[in-house]
């Protein structure tokens, strides 16, 4: 009797039974493993069904403003005001010269190394805060708003009218020794070059406490504007600062306006808390604070006047950090906090890549949400992501994104905005398929080799 065909038939039956056993084990485990989309459901709304007000504003098309709008245009001739120091020489009067003595030559003054003024001639006489110039033997002259040539003529006429000097002897010399300056405070949360603290542009939060750096800057007349204040303290804001410049006025009227604004806002908040159905108000724009945008839409010219950018003594130029412009990740994505780009858009696919989970790759070991931790063994990548976005009145909307559709249709990729939380999950069929395949390849293959 030939036993070889009988033995081959028995081996085939054992292999078939092993396949059946492995398949049954996989289906059994799959049936009892559960599905994270059922045990941890998220009520999401598909991205293509949400109204536009729930989406972030695009910023790819923003263009930098013309920085010349942040600078004052100096007049053709320097106009005097309180704080200017003039060099004045009047032969026979300043300095006093006896009748028979030869006249003394005027002193020559050299400016500081940082000054752009040429050397000056004359004795230093300061223009008073009321805009007058006090000279010997005559009443104070009103010189505010006048040029050097106009002041020279006014001094000559005053001494001739007072019969102190004859017309042929009245030849005053008027130069400028030092222009008036304005003390401006610059506070920067982007590092700048005010201190030794260096804040890199590729991250927002880290080991540093992100304390603001400040400096008192002296700006000469007609350079007392926002652009010169920024140039003196490190230039335009970096990538870790907001795309705007705030100007806080030092006048008491503006300070009272700011205090009144905050009192009214908190009073409205307290009143809203008394009604459980009321929506707490958001903090509106402070009317006493000037906000100068640094990037605008194409064709838009910011409404910035010379009065807005002109700085006075005690004014504060504030560069605010954008440390709150972050988004969060969870679910199958590695949990963490990530910074948003400042000058370009970030959609859901880019945000997943930043978090370390590219589209089409299986969930890593750091992720969560897969049944018994073996959901990634089957090799089927997760196909659904949710964007949890805060709304007014302490609300929330969950934006559901199908990754298969998002890959093929850019309209299915919502832009990420500050405060969003991204949750990556398997679809139920993906998780069941992964667990079934994983159970087969871990238990079934072992059973086959054992037999």
C-alpha cells in the first residue's frame, strides 16, 4: 500500500486546521477588543459642512507694510523747540566786550561721536520749555517753530530796536550745538539686542522665562518715531513676536482712558456672570493703545498718520510675544504643544507632520487610542482627525477631517489656528482590521510553524 499520498493529505489537513485556528483567534480577539471610536466618541462636523466663521483667516497672501510709513518726514530746515541748545555769538554783547578791547573770537563746539551735526560756533544757550530764548539786555525771544536763519534775524532786529547795537555792528551768529531729544521706553518680548538674553526664532517656549527686555532710548528731533525706536533696539520684530507694534502714550489723559476702559470691561463681565445664560464678553480693543500692523493684505494701506507714529517723552513702544499662538496634539499623535508659523498658513496635514506623524504612516508607540496597543501591527494607517476649536461663550466645535479626502482635495484641509487641539483616531473598520491582522500575524503564524 502506498502511504505517501496519505501522509501528504494529512499534512494538508493540519495546515488547513492551523489556518482556521489562527483566523478564529483573530476574529475572536477582534470581536472583544472594542473600538476607540465607539468607546471614546467625538461628535465632529465634516470640514466641508462648516460655515466660514469657524475657519482661520489665511495669512499666506499678507505682505509687509512700507516701513517708511513708520518714520517721520523731516522738514527742509530744522525748526526749533524747547530743549534745543543753540550756539550764539553777538559781538560786543555775548560775550561782553569793553569799548577799547579787541573782540574775543567765538568758541568752537564739536558734537558727540554719535551726533550727525557739524561743528558749531557760539556760546551755549538753551531754548526754554516755553519756546523762548533768553539773551542779555533784551526780553526773551519767542523762537519756537523758527529756523536758524529766522532766529538770527529776530536777534538782530531785537538789538537794533533796543538801540543796543548799530545796524552795521549787529551781525549775530546762531548755530545749533545739540538738538532736542525725547526719552522713549521700548519693551520687547522678542529678545532684540537689549540684553544678553537670546530667544531663537524657531521656538517660542523653552527653558527661558521669556521676561521682557526694556530700554530707555533717546531719539533726536524728527527721529522720534516708531521706526527709529525699533532700529535703536534691534530692528523689526522677529518671528517669535506678533506682527504688530503697540504704542502706549504717557499722557495722563491716555492713562485715565485706559483705566476707565478696563473698569468698564470688568463691570460688564461681573454683570454677565449673574445670568447663567449670558455670554461673557470678550476683551475688545483698547482705544487708547495704538496698534500698528506690520503685515497687511495686498492693496491695503494702513491708516497711519504722522501724529500716530510721533513719539513724545515717556511714550512706550511695546513688542508683544506670540507665545500663546500654539496648538496641541493628542490621540494617536504624540502629545505636545507646538508653535504656529507667524507668516504662513499651516493646514492639518502640515500640523500632523510637525507633531511627528506624517499622513499615511501607522500610529507610533507614543500615540494612544488603539485597542490593546497592537492596532498598528496590521499596517493600516489612521484615517480620521479631529480639530477641537474654541468658540465664543466658552463653546467648542469639533471639525472632522477624513485624511483620504484631505490628501486629494485641498479644500478638505482646514487651517490650524491658535488654541486648536488635534486628535488623530482610527476609524472603527481600520482599528478592527488592524487588530485582526495583528492577531493573525502574531498568533496564527506561530501556530502554523508549530504544526
